[in-house]
């Protein structure tokens, strides 16, 4: 693998670090903000905590447009700016509405990053290494999550305004990311799709000086030009990849992963742990996530996407079933954290490692950004709705945490059936080969 491809992939994947940090950093301020602004459970869930997720929905739905029109590189730079502005504005907010708007801006960056970063990496990566390189985006997400949990824990004791520092420190990695992103080249496949052949040749020559650049470019162009310029991902021809993107995104959120990451300290406190122990247990979740994501990144091009999804699905069913039983039967102490560590491990090696790789592989070059926007927006609409309901569902006398985790368990049984009977294997094939295979389904 070219060192330059590795460097460019890592740079683009750093958008994932900001994604992970931004999504989880709010968990450390969760209860403090609700008490500060005396918010009801519904207002706190939907507005204060949920604003970033609704921004993410907007970024996911519309992020395909700038990614396709202006290019992957320019979109990645703008994403960094959104994160920096959001971090500073959130830290300086003095009322819940300004705070929610600032978080909304960061959410747009999160949603757009799930389109632009995997698309960029998948388009510069060689087929044999594509899984590992795109999965670095997910690795950076969980690394950002771990750093956010650690940052929250370390800053939690500095006083009443600790939450401002928790949220504001994100501006530092955001500015560094912008500087790094300025140095990456444009995607050669995107350049080819726009008819900018000479620029595409220059980038391909840098990527692999020994390759037949003209032959590569000809293959890109043959799969970048639709016979009908009005073609969209919603026509019958693309029904199968559209269904694949929908289901992998749907099941990702119905595992409960984002609901858990947003409310990890609250869930641990519900299970009987003290506030400080709950925050420290959250750091343990971050470490577990990082270790098993690294394992998933290592295995994804060896065992394949489908095998990792089998591991993850079975792990989900066991761990979520145990968490549900713990709440129903009143198990306290460290039982729930241990079961949730297993849940995080299952997610990290399965859905976590696979989702952004898989969605970036299954659509043709000229519709990749649109296809990823569809898969990403499905993911983030559910990621906005489900966590926003958690405070209400946990506190409702007829529902509670046990029922919520039981529903998540049932959904993972359905995911296992999806993997077994519908999901194709995509490892080791070029994007152009995958287009031909998937469209024959």
C-alpha cells in the first residue's frame, strides 16, 4: 500500500474522530444541563440532547449534494469548520435554545462526514485494502468516543462550568483537522465523473506511478457515465443496493448503540452505580470499543464484511438479552456494565466496523454520494428519534429500561436473518466489479 494513500486515508478518517467526540461529549453534560435549565424530560431529550442528532439528519440527507457537486475534499474541509464553530458556540451558550442551535451545526458536520469521508477513502483505496482503510473512519469514531469519555471524566471536577470546557475543547482537534485536510488531493474517481481527466490522471500517477493510468481512467469513466442523465438511486435498477443500505442502517440504530453512547452515565446510574463510577465505567466502554474496533479493522479484509456481521449479531443478541434480564430481575452493581462491555465489543467488531465500508461499496461511482446520503440519512433519522426518546421511556412506569433493551434484542434477531439471507460479501473486489455484481441481483 502506498504511504501517501495511507496518509490521505488517515486524514479523511479524522473526520470520524470529530464525529465520535461530538456525539459522545454531550453525555458528560447531560444531567448538569437538565438541572441548569430546569428542563422537562421531553424538552431535554428532544431539544437539548436531540438538536445535534437532528442536525446530523440534515447533514446526512443533503450532504450528498456538496460531496458530489463540489467534491469530497472541499466538503471535508467545510465539515471541519462546522465542528469548530459548534464547539465554541456550545461552550459559550447561556440558554438552551442557543445551545441547541450550536449543537445542531455540529450535527450537520457529523451527518455530512458519514458521506464524504467513506466516499473519499473508498475511491482512493486499492481493492485489497479498501475495507481496512475505510474502517479507519470507524476506528477514529471510537477513538473520538474514548477521548470524549476520558475528557469528560478528567474535566468533571473543575466546577460548575465544567460542561463548557467539556464541549469547548473539541475546537482544538477541529482546527488541526482543517489544516490536514487542506493537504489531500481530490478523489480521482470524482474527477473522472466530472470529466476532469487530466487532473484525475495526475492524482492516479501520484497514487501508483507504475500503474497503467489510462486503463484505470477508462474503467472509471465507463462506470461513471449513466446512460440516462436523469438516473437516481430510486429507480428499479438500484432497488437491491438501496435495500441493502436501508437495512444495514436500520439495524445499526435498532441495536440501541447511539442511545447507549448518549446516555451511558445515566444507564449506569439506573443500574445502581454512583455518578463518579458511572463516568469511569463510560471510559471503560470507550476502551472496549477501541480495542474491538481495531480487531474489526484487522479482520475486515481477511474474513470479510459478512462474517464480521455474524459475529456482531450473535454478540448483540446475547449481551442485550442479558442487559434486559438485569433490569427486569434487579441485578445491581457491575453486572450491567459487564454486559454492556460485551454489547460494545459485539458492535465494534460487527456493525461498527462494517456499516460505513459496506455502504460506500454498494453503489455505482456516479451515484455513490447519493446512495451514501440515503443510507446515512436512514441511520441518522433513527439515531435522532431513538436517543431522544430514552429519558421518557426509561422513566415511564409501564416501560422502563428492561423493555427497551428487550426490543433492541428482538431487532438483532432480525438483523441476523438479514445477514444470513440478503447481505452479499464485498471484500477483495474493485468498486467497478461490485457494481456489476450487485446490479445483477
